[in-house]
C-alpha cells in the first residue's frame, strides 16, 4: 500500500472519458515496487476544460500527467515545449513539469515498438498493412517508417481520414503511404480500430484473411479481450499474434521513467501483467 503524506508527489491521467483507464493501477503498482512516494489518479477533463486543467497541473504542483483521448493533439498548444518525437507524431501522451515549464513527450509508439520487438520481429524491409487511420495509427506509422519499414498500406473506413494520415506522414517524414491495400501479402498487419473490443467481441475489422499466413505477424492494439476475433482468425491461418497489452504497459513504463527520472527494470513487465491484469486478459 502507498502511504500518502505531505511529501507525496502527484501524477495522473486526463482524458474524456477516463473510467476505462488502467494507468492508475499500472503507475501505482510501479511506485509501490520502486518504493517511490508518488500517487497517480485519473481525471475526467472535457475538451472545453483542457487549458484550465493543464494550467492546474502546473499550479497544483503535479510532477506530470498522462494525456489520453481526445486530448493528445490539442494539448500541444498549451505546453511550453514538446520533444522531437512527439512533435513529429503531432501527439503528446506524457506531460512533465520541469522548472515550472510544461514539456510534452510521446511514449505510445515507443511502447508499441517495444512490444513488437519483444516478439523477435525485425521491421527493416518489411511490408505493413495498418487497419484504421486515427490517433493511434499516426505515431505507429511514423515509428515503423523511422525504423526501416519498406512499405505501409492503410485500410480504413473513411477515405478522408486515410488521406489525412497519408498527407501528414508524407509531410513529416517524406514517406509515401499507400492509401489502399495494394500488395498480395504483408509481413505485419496491425488493427488500430476499436472493432472487436469488449463488449463487441463478435466483430472483426477484417473479413478476408486469405492473405495472412504463418510468416505474418498480426497485431491488435486492443487488449480486452486478450484475443480478439481478428487475432483468433489470424491465428487460425498460422500467423503469430500479439495484442495491445504490451503497448499499454510499455508506454506507461516509459512515461513513468520520464516522470520520475528513473530507469525501470523491464522485467517488471511480467509482474504488472500478473498483478494488474490477472483477471482482464
Ligand atoms: P481514433 O482516433 O478514434 O481512430 C479510430 C480508427 O478506427 C479510425 O480510423 C476509425 O475509422 C476506425 N473505426 C472506428 N470504429 C470503426 C468501425 N466500427 N468500423 C471500422 N472502422 C472503425 O482512435 P485511436 O486513438 O486511434 O484508437 C484506436 C484503438 O486503439 C482503440 O481501440 C484504442 O483503445 C486502441 N489503443 C490502444 C492502445 C494500447 O496501449 N494498447 C493505445 C492507443 C489506442 P474512421 O476513420 O472511418 O472513423
């Protein structure tokens, strides 16, 4: 149990809605394991209240906050500076107060990439299909490009949003994404839509799995359920699969390192899975 006293430092996550967030459980678990005097809570902040909330982070003496949907882009204009990666992604999920200045970082793509490389997958020279073109797809695309992906194709419901993603990536990294699936096979297929997430577990963002084989890595950002219909059907084709739990936990661990200026032992990952997500995934 964390003992809260007058020296306890404040952390939290702001989002709208926020009730689904596991960040408090993950961060408080890490603080307890590290023996650090921090407390982390969740705060429901509507878009209209974002500026006031961010100003409050500084004036109330918070060490930092995570920022989640729908604020990851909008928050940037309220910060004093943003690190290079977050600037490139146009997305901030971690805000740290340093010398009374608000500094933005992004650990989502870092977390995703760590969960990917944990499987032994090497992105260099690989063909990628991304399903979805929203806030999560953008940093992941850019990270995969920066790490050497050969091609990226997007399959998304709304063409306009696909084009927005393609244009953004072309402008920031000079890489041309295919705005429709054009290859007959992909090395990596990623679902970045919420389709298949609890309670709608009978839905899949993909109908045709014929292009997926035993050499495809299939990844879903969803972690509840641990095995979505999308992952189940890919597994039936012999594909290797990963869910979104790795991304969720690793992005939190990277944020924790930024907040507390500590280095975490990443063997803590399995402990977090065991103790925080025992009954979920
Ligand atoms: P977002 O910005 O709202 O984008 C959602 C994307 O999914 C859009 O491209 C949207 O298509 C598509 N989509 C939504 N509902 C759909 C439907 N019924 N059928 C087809 N396409 C649909 O959301 P986001 O922030 O990118 O998050 C996407 C997912 O990733 C969520 O499930 C979120 O929980 C998950 N996520 C997980 C982690 C993690 O740590 N594991 C981190 C971030 C996000 P349109 O363009 O047509 O609207």
